[in-house]
C-alpha cells in the first residue's frame, strides 16, 4: 500500500487552507485527490488549469481521451 503524506484540514494554512475551503464548497466535501496535493497546492492549481484548458476546447474529445486512457491503464477509478 502506498503512503502519501498530507496536511490535515486543521493544520492547513494560507493557500492550502484556501484551496481546501474552495474544494469543500465546490464539491460538498474534501476529496482525497485534493489532499494528495496538500504539500504542493500550486501543482494542484496548475493541473486544474490544464484540465480546464483541455475541456474548454472540446469536451467530448476530452472525455473520449480520458476514457481511452483509463481503459488502456485498466483503471476502474
């Protein structure tokens, strides 16, 4: 099992605390994938920008590419 060090909500400060609050508001809870970026919140923001840019151009193509990649990796997530 992989262990990923994270910063808890109660210990989060600054940009990370703001990120946690924003994602909790947006999703209704704080997902584990957001916590996984807790040591590098700027990387999470960059991933969000990249994801948004890919979807903005052609959502259907983005979804097809995501599905194809997941099938290739045999991912059920």
